[in-house]
C-alpha cells in the first residue's frame, strides 16, 4: 500500500522504511506491513463468529439426545453474542482516559486464542464429548460470551488506533472482516464439490457422530487461534519497526520536510458522547441503518433457490446454490471495501449527508428481492431469472461494503484531536453493534413473507 490514505493525504508514518528486501524491486515497507497487520486483525475479529456458525451442524448432532438444546443453539448463540457485543462495546466506549488501545487489541486476541484452543479440545477430549448435555451447553455459551467480549475489546482497540494512524488502516480492518466473511462459504462450496452434493448421511446416523471426535471442527477452531496469533505477531512486528525508526538523524531528513506531530495511542482525556454526536451523528446513523437493512439478506439467502426445478448445472443445485449466494454477497462486500481503500478512490463516499441518503435508499433492495423465487415450488417469481437474483445479492453486498467502509474511513476526518479520533472508534462500534442487534430482530418480520 502507498504511504497515503484513500483521499490522497499522508498517513501517520513520517518515514516509511523497508522492513524486508528480497530484491531491488521486491520490498516490504513499514506502511505495507502495518496495513497487512490491520487487515489480519480484521479477519481475526470476524473469524470466531464464523467458527460458531460453521459449528452449528456439529452441535446439532452433539445435542441430538436433547432436542431442545439442539434447536436452541443458533438462536441462543446469536442472542448472547449480539447483546454481549453491544453492551460491552458501550462500556468500552466510556472507558477512555489513560487507555492503551494497542493493549486492548493484544488482550482481546490473546483471549480469543485461549477460548478457541479450549473449544478445539472439547471436540476430541472424551471428558467433554461425554459431558452432560446441559452442562456442556452452559459451558459452550460461556465461551460465546467471553469470545464476544474479546472480539469487542480487540475491535475497539483496532478502530481507535487505526483512526489515529490513518483512514487507510481503518480500510484494512474493514477489508479483513470482509475476507473472513467470504472464506467460509467458499470453503463450504469446495468441500461439497469435492465430496459430492448428493451424499446421504443416513448411513452414519446410528453411529452417534456426536459421541465421536470431530477432526475437521478441531482444525477449524485451531485456525481461529492461528489467525489471532498471526494478527498479534504482525502488530508486534509493525510496532517494533516503528519504534526503531521513531528517531531519525537530522541529516537524513529533507530540508523542506515539515515536522509532524507525534502519534499518541494512549488516550489522555475523556471525550463525551455529546461532543462525538455533534460531529458524527450522520455518519453513525448511517452505520446503524446500513447494518439494520443488511441483516435482511440472510432471510432471503437461506430460502431462495434456483428458478429451475431440476437444474443440470451443479452450481444451481440447492446445496451449492445457497452457499454460492452467500459467497456472491460477501464478494460484493469485499470488493466494495477494497475499492474504498484505493488511493484517491472515487468509490469512497465522504459527505455525511450523501452517506445517510445512500443508506436509506438501500431499503428498496427489499421489494426487489420480493420479485425473486421467494416461494420455491409453490408460486412463480415475478422475475424468473437466477442471474437477476445473483446480481441483486452481489450489489446488496457491494453497497454494504462501500457504505460501512466509507463511514469508518471518514470518521477521523470529522474529528479534531487524536483523543476524539480514538474515542470515535468506540462510539461508532456502539452504533454498529446496535444496528446488528436491531437488524437481527427486524429480520424476523420477513421470515413469514418468505416462509
């Protein structure tokens, strides 16, 4: 990445030394290492959520002798996760004075490593495999609560420090989260294509799969540990090089180079929400509305199938089509975030009034989704086209990526001091989590429509 932000302005690294040189043309600069570190942090923030979602089938089997727990897993997990994230994010946003935001990143990610190492253990240790269902369910939900708190802690630190360092690093966090969203459906599609989409599981039902170790899920949980470990390692390495190059000999500084203010990642004073609201109200309301509306997409994505009753193409078969739709949405989201981070990007929306107008206009995607195959096998869609539905989901994801990334990238530009920029990270996260919580509740209104 170049040593400028998305608007063409300089980032907070005055000198951009080479930290790795493979050849004269292949060099890794400090700004690129820092961007990669924040991108990896973004992946680590969302990876735990995806792990719990991907484990729903395993835990459905694990609690097969307790149907109530089996059915309650997904809803209980989502409720505990969203409510905990919202409340803890608000708490963190109020704890500002003397806070070291890099330490929040480290502590959050270290806790994440410990939690998912423990979850990996529960997938093959007999003590946990044969534990009483209700005791294990309670233990599992405790890990959900702790994981949500750890992710909130790391996210608060990441967005606060990125706001100070430069909007391009905020973009790194956003892009990382989009990558974490796109990888699970891609992995699922690949596994289905490799193992076959019509394979029956009836032949293993009598062997009680919930009473046997699960190597695949163990590795998936360990992958969360690996992602968090890489994030911590890259940030430590980035900070190490930054400290080494903090002081530069006077003779190496160009005579016409202006002296820049030092970067402070230790917040000195508390910034009231009233001050932040006065400067950022349109931006944070855009974040809230964006995620409220976005949470409608899973309702359609998990229900709508191909307009062809007996498709000849493998990708149109239901078991592939649904994860493919999730992939298309996430690819749109990823592209939207990446385009916002390009130097001098025209895709980046910087005007707060334009942002909130754009967020409101996205509600028109909902009636457009109604024209698709929302009642497969019972009624004909208004527009009988798979391409139309795929394009809608891609554009819906693209607009989500563009909006949320634009909001987080321009927050720093609308703040005056570094203290305000750091506090704004937690302030915006509160509206993000509140939007997710409200959006998840509003999505239930559309379940009867597509049911």
